[in-house]
C-alpha cells in the first residue's frame, strides 16, 4: 500500500479503506495506551482514525495546532520539542513505534505544550480524541490505563528534571544515550548501534547545552572507548 504524505487531516472524516483500517487496528493493538483495551473498543477508534505519512523534519499538525488528535507512532520517530523566545530549540523526547502523544489533548481546555516533528520518515495514526472520550465514557474502567500512562510520563519528567538539576553534563549525556538505546538500539558486531539518526545538534537540544559542549563530551567518551561516533551514527 502506498501512502501519500499529508500534513493536515481532512475536515470531514471519510470511510477508511479496508487495508488501511487493518493497519490502524494492528498499530493500536501494539500501542502503549490502547493495547490493554478490548478489541471492540480499538475497532471503534480505528474507524475514526486516519493514517498519515510524514517526511523527515515535517511538522505534524502544522496547519491545525488545535486539532484534538492523539498521535500514535506506527513507524519512524516523532520528535517532541519546543523553541524558546530566543529561538533556542529544546527536544523533550523521541517517540518510536508503539508510543502515543499528546495525552494532554484528552483535556478539552489544554493547548498543545510542544511542537511535533517527524524526526525520521514516519507513519502516524491520528486518533480522534472525541472517539477516545466516547469509549471512556461508556467504559470508565479504561481510564485506569490513561492514568497509568499519565503517571509514567510524570515519573519520567520528574526524573529528567532531577538529572538536569543535580547531574553533570557527562552523566546526563550517558543517561540520555542509554535511554535511546532501550528504544532504538540494535546489537551489531561493534556494539549497540542507535537505529535513529542523531546529530550533535539533536543531542544538544535534548540536553539544553551547546553543540560545542556535546562535541567535547562525545570526544571524551570516544577516547575512553565507550562510544564510536560517525556522521549521524552512534555505537
């Protein structure tokens, strides 16, 4: 099946083609929020969802930041970040297949706190929040899974804040790389290689430091034999 790149969901939701519907249902079955949900509930969501492809660096929801959709990553990588008043970029995280954002959109009065870009060529399922809330209203016990995911996100955010305040830059860099390996690492003869492209600018934006600082710290890790880094590739 060939998917055309799209930046904006159509205003009117049309019936989902059969092959696309199967892919959406399969992706929801492996999603971090929806996997414990009953099959019938996931099928209801799939009928209201849309599958979209995004080229690398394309902004998701660029034309409609008020669209109340959850973004379920099927393949590729979704970058969650923001830019401050001085134009400095901060990357909050990278979400791979099976991950979901932005959970806050289930709260009707909450604007998007971050921007979302395709870090790699990515396939994303747009799940309508109204459809999710409709299922939750009929099956309130499923809010338990929303709470579980929300608490996990809170724990990760507090841990990241703790590291930013109390850990040194080398420690933060190593921890960041180890977390990325958990999601994107693949065993090779040389070691664990990151499957996602990661530049020094990306790492600098994730740690809130300059690219020159990242270059220096990566050099130290390479000298110690911990890392082997080439252009956009880290082992």
